[in-house]
């Protein structure tokens, strides 16, 4: 009997059927990046110490000689645009229905971090300047930043009020520069001693630069979401999420490489530990403030989650972008900023575990549903 090739031919569609579609494959990769994001962040810091050459090259790269526009600036703006795609305007409007809670969260977001950094600065001065001035300036820049774009994702993972979290993100992004113009330049002058740096930071936090490189990319991202519509945005969510996380990791490696190259090898670990310690103090204080506001307001569990993440998390992308405009590329000011990314996600993971303790919630699906990068 003549053999036939039909069985072999029939295996082709069966094998193809076992291959997941591209969207599913990308979604799995994005989920893996989220699951191991803290480890990937630590790997970026380790690479910045052991193999900084590629990161320094990226930080030095510009669009044309003497243009003043670096590749890292453009990548940071792209990161903010990606975060903007994750902002749902309809949910933001819902947050306005509770003006007292939203107003209290925004007020705490603007005041408490400033008080923490100022207190640390005073304490360092009383002890003879034990903390590097550049480190304190980096911490102050973080304190002046709006809520992180990833805080709605963490809020949803903890079964929290996403609308309120989005309201804190948008409100602090609009109000942060207005508040920062009054104190950040003076703190920069006191910590760094360079009046040009102080004036440069003042121009950066409130002026055409902030409008062009921070608000405009974020607005473009929101506009792209509106043009795409909810269905197409949902289909593109895995790619958006993966691109945002990958960009953040790449930029942290680049900024850490440039910052650590001026630190002697024997003191690199000490400087990094100092930056992590400062970031940890600010982060714990900010998260605790959100929890305290919720307790004073006798807020529900979902509202508490939104307040903790909204007040506690700061946008590292905006902080890096503003610092990049007025500070030398190799400045150690960037160390507390990039370390805050690690510390705030560690603490956010702890808070998420506490909220979901004893409750088998599908937090991984909740995080992936937002499509917000890990800023």
C-alpha cells in the first residue's frame, strides 16, 4: 500500500496551533518582567558598577553635536508618553467626586516629602555635614515629583480605588511644579552651593521645559489612548507594558553607570548604600503618611490602598528628566533618584502582600490590566 503524506501534513496546523499568538507571548514576557522586576533593577545596579561603559556611552549620546538634546532625554519623554497611555480620563473624573480625600492626598503629597527631606538636611548639617550635599539634592528632587505612573497598577493589584489613585497622579503632576518652584531652588542652593544649578532647577520645574518634556509627552500618551479606543488599547497593552518596563530598566542602568563612574571603586558600595538608605527613609515616611490619612478619614480598604500608593510613590522618570537638564551627567545626584525606584517597588510589594494577605486575589492579572510601566 502506497504511503501517504497526509499525517505529516496534518501535523503542521497542529504544531501551529500549539504556538501561542504574538500577543499572548508578549503578555507572558511582560508578566515575567513584572514578576522579577526587583531582581532586574538590582541587576541594572550591578551592571552599572561592573560594566558601566555601555551605560556611559548612552548617557553621552546626543541627537547631533551641540544640539543639547540627549538620547536619554528623548527616551525619558517616551517613557512618560507610554505612562500617559495608561491614564483613563473617565476614571480621573470619578476621583473628583471625592474632593476632600483627593485634596488631602494632594496636600500631603506636596508637603510631607518636603518636610522629610528638610529635616534630614538639618540633621546632617547639625552633625557636620555627614551626608553628601549632592545626595540630599537628589532626594529633594524625588520629593518634589508627582505620584508614580505605576501607583494605579499597584492600587488595582491590591483591589484598591483606581480612580482615586489616577486622580492623585494627574493632580500631583499639575500641582507639583507649582509647589516645587517655591522651595526646590532654595534647597538646591543650600545643598549644592551652586547658584546656577539652583536657577536651572527653578526653570526646569516651572517653565517651557517642563511643558515640553513632561506635560506634553504625558498628554500625547493620553491622546493616543483616546484615538485608539478601549479595545485597541487593550490589545496593545502587553507591548505597551513591556516597552515601558524595558525603557525604565535601560535608563536606570545608563544613569547609574554615569553617576558611579566618578566614585572610586572602594567607595561605590558605600555611596550606593547611602543613597538606598536616604530613599528608604523618604519612601517609608511617604507610604506611612498615606496610611495615616486613610486612618484619620476612616477610609475603606480600597480607598486606603489608593492613598498609600498615591502618596507613597514618586515618578522617577520625571525626576531623572528634570535632573538631566541642569546637572552634570556623572553627578551623584542621580543615585538617590534611581535607588528610589528600587526601594518604592520593594515597599509597594510589601504593602500589596499585606492588603492581599488571607485573600486569594489574582493580583498579577490586576497589575497587567492597567498596562502601566513600572515607574
